C-alpha cells in the first residue's frame, strides 16, 4: 500500500505545473522537504551558504538564505551580519526602503552588535539621499515616508555630533512639503533637546515660520495670529541681533496685514449691515493697532465716514 502511495505521489510531482513547490526525500530526516524552505543544521552553515550564493552572484538565493537565517536563528551571532548583508544587497538593487528596514533590524534587535553604528551611518545616507531626490510629483504618503526614514535615524542617535543638522534638514523638508504638524514637532523637539544657544535660536525661528505658513488662507481665527505674534515678540526680545531678525520682522508685518484684513472684513460687514457703531469700533482697532498696514490707513479715514 505504501509503495502504491509513493508511486502515485511521484507521478504527481512529475506532472505538476512548473510553479508548484518542489519537494525532495531526505534519508537523514526520513521526511519530504522543500529545499527552498530547508534550513542548515547550524547558523554558521546557513550563513556560509548565503555568503556563497552572494559570492556566486545568485542574488535571489542569497536573499532567501539570509532571510531564513534571520528567521530561524534570530539569536545567533550571524543574525545581525545577515541583516547587514540584506541591507547591502537591497541597496545595490536600488530598493532603498528594504535596505533601510534591514539596517533598522540591527538597530532594534541587535543593539550590542558592532555593526550598529555602520548600519545607522548607511541609513542616514539613504534617508538624506531620499530627501535630496524628493519630487513634488510624489503622492503625500510617499513624500512623508522619505522624511520618516531620517526621523528614525535621528531618534537612533539623538545626540550625535550632526543630529541637530539632520533635524533641521528634516524639519525644512516637512515644511517644504507642507507637513506642518511634523515640521513643528521636529523644530519643537530640537528647541527642547539641544542646549547650544544658536541651535535653540534657529529652532525657535523655524517654529515661528512653520506656524505662520500653516495658517489657512481662509482662516478667520484671530487667536492663531495672536499666538504667533507673542512668539515673535519673545524671539525679538531674546535675540535682538539674530541673523533671522529681518525675516522674523517680515513675518510680523505680513501677520499684521493678515490680522488687520480679518478685522477689516468684520468692520465692513457691520458697515454694510448699517451697524455704524460696531463698524467704527473695529475700524478704530485696526487704525490703532495696525497703523502701518494698508488696512490701518484706510480704517483711519473710515472712522469718521462710516455710517
């Protein structure tokens, strides 16, 4: 009976479609195994097999064997080198995301490995290169993904010599693609995390710039303007000679113009509605608080003519 089953199974294997899984009988184990799923008896043997495939240029087989080692021998001394090898292979294949993720496995799972620093270094190169090559034709999530890689690198080494530079590069990237919440988070973290006065000054400047840029064109919330104006006053008080002073003053002037416009819209609404006293009240606010703006100059004239 067993002989008959064996014959039927053998015929089935011979006639199975080419894409069907291939199995072999192994006398050593007394079982049928799929060579693609089989793992060597020791992590050393498994690693050497993967390395040989890689040396021979059989990239797909090398990837498969390295991944099997990481899965079945995750606690061995060869796991981190396998992740590193996978990172290198995927980088050579142009798959930056897979490469980055394999390097990250070393950072997350093998923090004591001597390969950690080199893995982070390579992640940093991948992430910064991705930012430099970012295209506005990409969809939002894909743009954000590029920034998130660098964010991961920064959090892996938050106090490295160049972490602040990376943080500003990341924050400016988020600001550039209009991811204001992420940009604000990066700059706020930089202001809180680092102690270098120039770094803190720059972070506070970019917080102001981000807050101003994030105001919707149709916003009617005057509170947004007041909060930014308070930050501007604090900044100019703390850093009167800042290299960002002119730009901050420019933001303050544009902010005043926006704020004055909102009040002006309220004043003209009351004027059209025949509520002269209310209209004059708002024209007076504009004339007194925003005298240098066009709306302030117009309002000064309107105070005596509104009716």
